[in-house]
C-alpha cells in the first residue's frame, strides 16, 4: 500500500503527529459527508474515505498547520 507508506513517512517527519491524525480524521469525516475527493483514482470516496484521505495527504494535496508556539494549550501558573 503505497499511500500508507508515504503517510508513515509524513508522520515520522511531522513535529506533531497528533495534529496530523486530527487533520486526517477531519478529512475522512468530510469525505464521508460528501466532500469531493481530490484524487481521481478513488471511485467511491464515501465508502473508501480512509483510503482517499491517505492518498490525498500522501500526495501533498491536503495541508495542515502546526502552530509555532510550543506551549500552545499549556497553562502556566
């Protein structure tokens, strides 16, 4: 599975794997709700939403942002 291997590489290079997972989950939900698939190879993106999302991320068609502030979400006293 080529897309899976590329997503694994993307995950290893990512500074925040949690945000990558959240972005992929959000894209899967969007595809299941009828969003158009950006990869023409996937015929039924609602049924194959995970496969479609992985293909989109592995080809660099979907970008996600990681905030530059390392303490984001951390409350300091």
